[in-house]
C-alpha cells in the first residue's frame, strides 16, 4: 500500500475528494460504454442461451455503473458536508497521463475479454496483485509524490481506489479530532441528497463523522468488498462475467457478445490521432453531438441539484430531470454503437465519447436558472426530433426530453409566481387545491346499479379483492352469484357511501342522485404500503394519462398486466415488507392538494405533491412533496426506487 501524505487541513481533504469524484465519474462512463456496446435481440446473431447471458451481463454492468453513480453522489455529499462544492468536472476521454496514477488507465472500450480483465483490475481489493487487460498498459510510467511540507495540495499515488478512500477516511478522522465534528462538518444539511431525493442504492446524507464513515464504507464495500469477503462487490461481479464470457467464447468461436464499437471515440478532429477514432460518418456524428449535449445538460442539472439549498421541491426537480436526461442519453449512446464511425476505420462502429464542457459551472439560483435550463432542454428535445429518423428507438428520447422540458418549465412558472406574488401576511399554509373527479360512467368495464338516491358503480379491472365491500355490505355486494349482484337498495345511502369509500382500489364509486355530497379529497394525502402487495393511494390523485380519482392501488411487484394499477399479480409470489424503516418524518406544512403520479416508462412512479407514506400499521415511513417509488419489484430500498429497474430490464408495457 502506498503511504499517503497525511491530511492536515480542509483544503487537502477537498482535493482528495475531488480526485475521488473524478475517478468515480470516469469509472461510471467506462462501464456504461461497455454496456452500451453489448448486443441484443435486434442484432440477430446470438443463440438463445448466449442472448440470455448477454442480457444478464448488461444488467450486471448497469448495476455496477449505477453504484458508481452512488459513489459519485456520496463523494458530493462528503464535500458538501465539509463546506466544499461538489465536483462533477472531469477530463475528456481518453484520460491524459497524470490525471490519475500511472497504473489506473481509463479509456472507453467495448465489451470484450480484455475490457473485462481491465474492469477486474480496476476494482481489485487492496493487496491483490493482478495483471491488467491487454491493451490497457500505461503509456508512460510516473510518480505523483506529494510533499508533507507544502501548503498547496498535490496529487498522490495509490495502487487501488480502496487506498484512495482509506486516505480520505484518515483525513476525516484526523480533522474531526483536530477541529471537532462541529468544526469540520460546517456544510448546510439542507444541501445533502438522500434517498428521498435520488433513487440510488446506498445514497445517504452526510452530516457528521458517523455518517461520513457509513458513506465511505458503502463505497468501498460496493467496489472491492469487505476484507476476505468480496461476494456482491464490483470486483466479484466482474470476475463472474469474465468467467462466463470465457466459457461461451470457448464453446463457440463465432460468439461475439458486443458490437464493434470504437475504442476511444472522439467527436472532434484530434490533435494526436493515435489510439483514437474520429466519428465522422454523418448519421453517427449527428447522433454523437446530440448525445454528448444531453449528457452535459444532465451533468449541469445534477450539479444544480446538489448545490441547491433549502428548497427541496426545486432540488428534487433538478435531480429527477438529470436522471431523465441520462435515460434519453443511454438510448442515443446505444444506437451509436450500431452505426459506422468513419471510412478510415472500416468495420468499426461509433460510440459515445462523454465529451463535456471545460467546466460545469453553477448557475445562480432563481428565475434565470430555470430559464437557462429549460431553454437548453427545449433545444435538445428539438435536436432529438431532428435525429429521430436514424433509428426507431430515438423516438422515445423525444418523449423523455419533452417531459424534462415540462418539469423545468413548471418550476420556472413557480419561480415567476413567487417573484410576482405579494408577501403573505402570515405563514399559514397555502389553500387546498381542488381536483374535479368525475366518477367512471357505465360501459364495457363498469357495471352500475341505481336507486332513486344513488348510482353505484363497479370497475372490475381495478378490483384487488380487498373484500371491504362483501364484508361491509353483504346485502349490497352479493359474492359468488350468477346474474345481478349489486343491490344498493338494501341499505341506507349513507351506509353505502361509507363502504364505497373504504374500497382501496377505487373499483367502487358512486354518484349521489339525492343532492347529497359527493366524495371529497382527503385532508391528508396518504400512500399505504401493503405487505407483499400494492401501494394504496388516497388523495386528490392525478395519474398521467388517466382521469382524476381519489383512490387507487398501484402495482409495486412489476408483474401487473394493468400497470400502473394492481391486478393481484403480487399473489403469485411477490414478497416485500409493509413495514420498511422510516426515512423522513418531519411534518409537512401542507398535507393535501393534488398528488400527481407519473408512471415513468420502464421506470418508477414519479410522485409529485404532498403525501404521507405509511406502513401497514400506520407508522409514518416518509413525509415528502416528491419521491420516486419502486414499481419493478426489485428495489433494495422499497418503497423508494433505487434504480434497479434499469439493471433488471424492467418493462412497463
């Protein structure tokens, strides 16, 4: 292990964290590039068992890349905690010598055996000696030795990423002892990003030495694993993929898991063309330009989200928009690997280069921030439309970018409203927003029975068989009968209304014909987590693409054929606790209002609005004004999404 110069001041610790941020960022890009190059069913040259293996490898690499995003975010939280600014800048690929120790070579390369060997080498635990993958040898040997007597922080050498984090941990411990915890952790806690703001596995706020240790342990354990036990670590996962790939390659010599994507693609004419592929074919060059532009916008949104203080709604919008941008980027990056790169490199396809601006500078908060971001997002949505004819999947990026534009425009409108509104005389909560709910009308999916006083309706495709109806009003709802089974005439209207409102799925609704009050939105919006079952929502509910309603049960097992609604498929073996640990229970100033739910295509439920998420026993799990909830069934942080949907290839339709 290399001997690090001890950290004696905050500036030195910030410099180490900035290097860690660049390493994590670069690793994430390298892993994503390899995943983008992997073949799928459209390529048509893989046997069934080979295709299954390749899909599994894609999921593994995407999981690792997602956890690298967690590491980058945790480093950002660590920097914020000590009063520094998060660092999201990085050098363009291929990374020049000197940016990292000479043995840490970071280049964009397609998936193959050498690349896998390289990934294993990069993630190896401290003390494990391995050979790097062929072709990843350092171009030159050098040492980065810092001097302990210098005031200016200087880059240092380390053999593994784990060693870098060991030095960072020692720095936190030393400065905490020297300055005191309150003297070291001077950052604004409201700037911290936790699981209520980002759907990442292991993300957490850092506010003291204990939480800093947890963040650093998460990074190291996910990467190289615990000493003597690396199962589930990036190191172990890459070893498994490497060995499986070797077995399939030995079984069939024609097997190629990946498309021939370029190694070290660049979008501009390089000063030194050696080892680089300049992407010049018109379609590929156009797509590369748009992809890199969206990547840069996503980085800017991420940076704005992490530095934002206080306003959680604005912070959440920025971070969620960054994730949406990366979803659009991933589609373009994958399609690039199908296109030829250059006549000078026959047989070599293009690839995304992750080229960015020299610096992702922070935009001042306020109206200008949202104007700047929405303007750029709108321009890039148009750019996606301009390249949509190149490949069919690109049409989806247009929808994603338009949704992103909408979110930023909404936030800009809110900022304008705040700027022009007169100061409130008191700090009383805002008045309740109303949502007009029209009961479903009789039709192919809705049965109806009437009396002079009430129209009772039942929408079978929404029913989850909670049985509140047949148990609460057995003379009205006749179970297991042939023919008419709804008999509202058998009990008083008020009793019928109480039973109807107890239906969690909203399958049972009513319309008063006697002039009595219709169902109103609750005073507190709630989402209840059902043990091994769905999410039961009671709110002024607006689900994108659906008529407004007050009650619904939303699928969280990922198997429903009526997504986003539950259809009972969880009974086929889905298991998930209805009693997860509490996340944030601070009371909301406003507890009602419209609750908007956007089912993200192939992703989570994006919930926007005031809501209290409760365990089955009624305990508060999360009070929030926005969150992304898992609906793929795979998140390790249920009910909150942790990004697993991307790794497992969840499909919402």
